[in-house]
C-alpha cells in the first residue's frame, strides 16, 4: 500500500435501514482507500453547503432494506438520492469517478436510471430487479463468472468468484432489445454460474464453471441471462446483487476449512487469507490511484 492509494477517498452511504456499511467501509480501507460512512441526511445537508460528494472519488451505496423496502426494493432510497443529489451525482460521474451499488444499492441505481446508462443517459430506467422466481428470500453463496471483455472497472481480472447473496428481489429483467445491448457492449460484468461437470470432491481442482443457464439454485433468483451484475458503458458504475464485502476474509467462506485442508494434504500453497470479494475493492482503489490522482 502506498500513500497515493491512501489518498483515494470513498463515501459509504448509511442510514434508514441500509446495512453492511461497516463491512463495506472495512473492505475499502483494507484495499487502501480512506473510507467514511456518511448518513444520507448528512450527505444531503453537506451538498447544500457545497461539500460532501464532490470531496470523494468512490460512492458506495450498500445493501440492506432501506426504508423497509416500502413501495419496492430500493425505491425510496433512489427517490431520496435522485431528488436531493441527482445533479451532484451526474457531476460526480462526469468527473470520471466510480459508483458501486450492492444489493439494495444495485436496486437503487437501477431505479434512478444510473444503470445501464446507455449513451450516457443516467435518467432513463430500462431494467428492473424484481421478486425472486423461487418465491422467497435467498440467503446463500453463489458462484459467478466474469466477462473478460467487459469495460467494468470493478471486475477486472475476475474469471470466477464466490460471494454471498441475501435478497428477496434480485431477479434481473429487461426487454430483449435491452439485454442484447447489454451483451453486445460487454455490460454484463458477472453471471451466475454452475460447474461444467461434477468434480471429484477429493480433488482440490474444481470443475470449470459456465453460465447457469437459468438453473436453480445456481441462478438463485431467475435472472434473465443469469445476470448478477452490470456496469454502464464506461465501466465506472457497477451494480451487483451478491455482497463482495461479505467475503473480505477467507474464513467468511463456508468451505474454507475443507479447501485449506485439501491443499495442505497435497502439499500445495495455502489459500490467501484475503477473501475473494476484496478483488472488487482493490480494482476500484487501483483505478482511482492510477487515473484520478
């Protein structure tokens, strides 16, 4: 970690049922950023005084149940952000800065129209996240695959990743023409995945993963095209339903002891203690340090 990384400033929004803000702040700090948790009301007040959002390089909108998901998941959060901070957020984007929306935050970014952001249009809502097809809340771990051709800043170098999910409204839906545009532009940054074949669990080398093809529970919510996360055309705005801050340490993973024991028995190097979700935060901090400082 160098001094330049520590100059990367991240704002983590909190308040009114938003959660995972402590974990997100921790993950950004661990990745080298200087992260602050700021209540949304304070953020709005600071904006009126000409401070706040403009002082940061990364905006993180967290998961949870903002306003108890009244009127729909992320709806009131998106209205509050857009009504009070809409112009500042668009200026933030125009300045080349980064935004990540996690779970409830992803729902809010979609409701605001920040994603998918076709042609730099950050007002029009063209996709939605709706009730899980399984009919209930899902609390589980999922495997995803990344798109190496995606412009997404946050998923660079990610071929496969395990992350936890905790949502009741995570089914990604959009008209066919919107899905085609997302695919052609590489804006589908992460897809839910399944093993290409059944691996031998005595072997530490897992089977390669492919898109889930809509199969439950690999695709836990029925998302079209197995979409778990998308970015805008610049790759600087990213939303995903799984929680990367929930895998900041190896021991967060339910299978960590078996994996380590397998490698130990085979004389292989042990897995790094940093969790797989940290790659997303490192990517963000590295991008800012390289491009905005």
